[in-house]
């Protein structure tokens, strides 16, 4: 018996069923449910209130608004962010655990420790988002007003200058050692815990190297003098401050950066969606002004560019670490 055309269409439609939020066809194939349909974790490897945490929360809020599901920042601090990265690397690759990554754990620590993860094999690069140079700072009573004067002072007083950073193996420590190697000078490294600039402010320590987000307010208030920014180009957040590169060290670049990552195996349609939404945040003029006020520059990179940056930075910092003999207690 021939079934009339309208009835055939009804029967075909009836062969589809919804199972657990996914669509099943008569052949048993199941379409993927819409992502996200429950809360998403955005892991941050540092404590609440840090630059990494603050920027992550800005993105989490915008993701929440765009996707209609809570994107919850989870702080898993320790070992320059590596504990959080390891947690993400071992998470289910279902899109519900993402990483707001900072480059210390991704590109520097691999040359200092035997880490339980490989940033190129265990994680997917979704895209870099923001970068932040460090500031080379001096106490206002110091005579040095440029990198050239710092180098000259260090050469005239070998071994007598010291500089403070947030800790051993941080981007700022690597910055200081790279400057020493390229300038042919020697300065003693004084590691602190985090953004501690009290000794530079008091004059106990002549030089400090700190990320722009933490140090820029002190420079703007005139409490410390910045003699060089470690980004390759001048920062949009402080276009009046000269770079180290333009002061006789062409190509000098040592920045902190943030980016999004996910466990290897996360579906590409999910990582593409995360990347697309992140780019919308970075294109928003109000957001760009906010990032600039925090001392941050917009990067807006592709997944391929982020992966290439990681692959290039690991050996770059490995050489600095080896040449300087930097070691951690781990």
C-alpha cells in the first residue's frame, strides 16, 4: 500500500526522539547536546585578587552572559600556577573545565622542574588574550634614569647592585637575568613572595622588576621611577614609558601573558566557541579601556599563534635559565 506523502513526512518526523537532551535518529546516531548546558569551571592558578584572577573574572562574567550558564572561577594556587594547570590537564575533555593560563607555568617552569604535564601534549591552546610587560623600577633617590645608566652604574660597581622580583623562576626573575646577560653585568637577585615592593619604596633595595599591573599605580603616583618596560613595543597603557628594547637592546622582550586552554581531546566545536567569545570581549572598546587601566595590552591571538608562542618560548627561557644557573627548591 502506498502511503500518502503528508503521512510519510509525519512518520519520518516521528522517527526522531530526544534522549537526555540529545537528538537520536532512527539509525541510532546521537547529535551532541548544546554546550554549555551546565556550569563551566574556569581554573586560575593563582590566588583571588591577583592579576591573573582579576582578568579571569572579567572574562568569566562575559562568558556567563553570552552562554546563559554560570562560568565559575576556581582558584587552585601554588607553584606559579602549575598545580592548577595539572588539574586541568587531567580533567575530563568535555568543555566544562577550562584554564585561564599564565605563561610562568606553561613556558618557564618546564625548564626548572619535572612537571606532571606537557603544555604542548596535554593541553589545547585556545588563544592568548592579554599580555603585560614588567617595569624596571628604581627608587626616586637613585641616580639612574635609563637602562644605559643602570648598566653603567652596574659596571662601575660590579656585584654591588641588587634587584627584587616576586620570586625565583618568575617572569620578572627571568627578565632580570636576561638583562644581565645581554648587558654583560652582574646584579644579585632578591626573591620575594608576590608583588612586594616595600624595600624598593623605602630605598633598602635600589631596583625592582615587577609586572605592570602591580607597579604602574606607584609609577603614576610618582612613588617609583620606571626606567624601562620589558615588552617589545611601548604599552598602550603607558605610551610615555620607554622599552628596554629601544634603549640599546633590540629585540628584548620578556612579558607575562594570559590565555585560554583546555584538556587535550576537548571537542573543537567547543574550543572554537570559547575562542570566538573571547575575541568579542577583546574587541569591546569598554573592555579594552579597562584592560589598559590595569596595565594590560590586548593580544587577541589564534590557537595556532598561541601554540607557536609556547613552542618558541620554552627553549628561549630554557637558555636563559641554563646560562644564569637558575634553580628552584623543587
